[in-house]
């Protein structure tokens, strides 16, 4: 169950006749005192373990070798005063679920996750229970083109029983009762009225990501189901991609790479030039957590920072990044060398940037979109790029995704389009899953919800 270097945790202790409660003597005092109040299932230790070759014919058991710490040996792990696991399965669970290998790591994990301060005995403070009792979470699939990544599925399995859409559809009657949450990954599975009506015990939809424009919040709320998102995990990587797109467009990195690797290239033209980001003016439309982090990064380039937002930031926040508030978006558009869109997609922001707005921008300006594709009128953008109304555009999002292969945006050389990779990092994907899990568990356990999304 443990790899070799983890075996130092265990020590063989012979079971001598006449000492049936030997294991109990190794229990932490707090556990021992609590044992009088909690039911403990009787255990026939002799039938559970194999004979140790070096034990003079007697049977042996394995117990943790610890000092002034918890040793349960063969006592049962109590979850809400119910015996569920013995010590050795607990060790296996800790190793499997947390990757702990050494004695120190195991101790740390158990002390962190399994010690109950309320009744002073071992329970899983984060919701561990017998596997069949884990709350069901519905996902589209594991792996494949659109399924949850296998690493993320492993995270979910620590707290939920995973039920794929295929399993649900094959056995709706049974599975519908088990599903208490839905984990939405890359906008899947689709949450519609038919699905909600078929899940009577559904309590929460945990969205992996900050944008929830793919969810009908009012309809979901009418079913008494909560919706959560993951704003904290996405801010840094999304801000990073915004700055990356700005730099790549300004210095024409994609074009430069194509020229460099082209078999037709015989020399590098001296008049092939980009523009500088340093000391340029950046206009940020949407100064939420992501927009503010963009401003922090832009400050390192000594950029002049303008921003437009529904609500003005506090004075100290503005001063920290030397940002200037534009009450009217038109003022920002007219002054900015780079305009970056960092807004949520709502009815108010749908086609926020159209022909009129593009016409207000400088002919040397670049439009960058890291929010949602539908925030821009793409037909108007095609026209503006073709007619040099603006210098360039850099998009991490489009509508739809991907664009049809014959879409005119794909034929232009003054645009960069990336495949919605704002949060596509190893670290961000994992953090988003962890944040979504914390949100769903909070709902199921009746605790304060870190990131709940409310219908407007």
C-alpha cells in the first residue's frame, strides 16, 4: 500500500494471548477517553493478519511507530462516532489521496485533515466517509476530447463519487438520487431544464472558471440550486495571457516566427517593425480582479494606465498602479494605444465594442480581448482590420470557438488568435478544480460559500 520508503512508519508488535486490548494501549489519550463514549466494533485481530515469519509462530499486527502522537493500531477510525476504517486502511487512504510517502508526511496529512477539534477523535474534517456514502457529482466524462482531465478527476474522487453523463443516462432512476452536485468543466455538461428536473437531490453546480454566461442562473435558482465559480484561481493566468497578447501583437511575434521558419525567406527586412509597449497608454475596460492584475503587470512597463469600470476603484488602489479612471468609455478608447477587454459577458456587454467604438480608437491602436468573444462585434472588427481603422487585434476568445475555418478573421495578418488559453496552465486548472471542490463541499455541508454566483 505504501512504497518502500514509507514502510518505516510501521512496527511489528506480537499479539500475546491474554492481552486482547494491547492495541488500545497505543491510542492517544484523547481517543482513549472518548472511546468510553463512542461505540467501538469488536475486532478479531487474529483473523485479520497473516503470520509474520519471524514471530515464533504467533500472529502479528502492524502498528504505527510514533512518539507522543496518535497510534490507533487496530482500533476503528470513528466518523461521527461510527466505526468506518481501521488504522491501516486509513494509512492507505492518506497515501493514495495525498501522495504522502514518508512518516513525517503521513503524520502531517493526518493531523491536518483527520483530527476533529470538536469531539477529540479522528474524523475526516473535509468529508471523508465510506465510499458508498460519498455524495455524487455529475461530470461529462473523464478524459477524451471534452472530459475532465484525469488529474482533476482524481481530486474530485477524494470527496465525491464521480458519475459520468453516460452512467447517469444508462441508469437515471438510481443515479439521479445520488447526484448532489455537478462539476462544470469547459462549459460541460450542458445544464438545461431537462437535466435539472431529473436531479431531485441536486444542491450545487460548481463551475470551473469565472465566466458563467453558459449557465441560466435564474432558471437554476428556481430549482433551489446554487451556482459557484472560481474567480481567485483564474486572475493571474488570465492577466498573464492578456499581457502576452499585448507584447506579441506589438512586436509582431507570430509574423516574425513565420518569416523565420519560412523556406522562402532569404533575408530579414530592415523595415519590418513593431511598436513598443513601454511608456504606451493601456486602456483597461473592466477593472475587476483580472483587470487590476493586468494593471499591476503593465506598471512594470511604465505604461500610462486608464480604466473604465462600473464602479471606480478606491483611491489607494488606483495610486498603487498609477491608474486613471475614465467615467466614459469613449474617453478611454480615444486615448489608448492598447485597449484590453476584461469584462463578464452580460446583456449589457454583448457587442460592447462595435463599429462606433472601433472608429473612436487610434489608427495605431491594438484591441485585445481576454473576456468573451461576443463582447466584440466580430463583423465590425473584420471591417476595421481590413480598412486599417485600427492597427491590430489580439484575441484569446472568439464567438463561436473555434471559428469556422473560412471565417474572414482567420485570413488577416494583423490579428493574433489563441484558442481560449487564459487559464490553460497546469497550475491554474488544478487551482480551479480545488476552488470548485471547496465551493461544492461548502454548500453540501451547510457552510459559508467562498464564491457563490447570484442571478441578476
